[in-house]
C-alpha cells in the first residue's frame, strides 16, 4: 500500500466514525428529550453529556476519535498506524464479549434498541476492511496510540522551525 492509499483509507474510516458518533449522540439526545419532556437546548445537552454519570461511557469513543484525528494529520500514515486504528476501533465497537459496563456493551444496547445506527455501523465495519489487520496484543496498540501524539507534536515543531 502506498502512503496515499493508507491515508485515503484512514480518512474514510475517520469519516465513518464521525458519522456514527453523530448518530449515537442524536439518538441519545432524542431519548433524553423524551425522558425530560422537552427539547433540550444544545448548551444544556452538552452540559448533560459532560456531567451525567449515565453518559460517561461515551468518553472512550471521544478519546479514540481524537486519536484517529491526530493519526490522520500525520505526514505519513504507515501500515502500523492503520493496524492500530483498525484494532482499536474493532476493540471498542465490535468486541464479541464486552464487559457489562463497558462502552461496547452500552453501544451494543443502543445499536439493538432500534435506533438508526445499523447502516452507519455497517459502513464503518466495511471501511475498516481497507485498513491492515493486526494480530498484535491490545497493549501494543494502546502504546501506539500514545505514540501518535508524540509523533504529531514532533512534526508540528518541525513545521514551526
């Protein structure tokens, strides 16, 4: 795979992940509005997302998305970057036997609740197939995600100088 195909595949995954997150948040907001009996204003909804215990499970998705954004801003996206992105997204969204209070379990419950996430979930799964698959341990990929930040900072410093 060339640099441009790694980058273009990573960008497709990024776009699919953003679309999925947007629909997750829209679905949760609809549920919240229904529960409180009125349409919450954006600033109120944002505050609820940040402070309510029931939505803390979303932080793991937000963190992964921030890391994917950083990876797609790198000058070169390597095969290992793609492997890590795929492994981390699959771990978070497609894990077979999730822990009861995990993001994956909460997400799966939302997915099965009848909201319109399935097409976006399928689109993300399909776009992930274009990234290289890895057999490396979960800890390896977690370390690689952290390394993206340092690589990004280093490249930003070089651009400034």
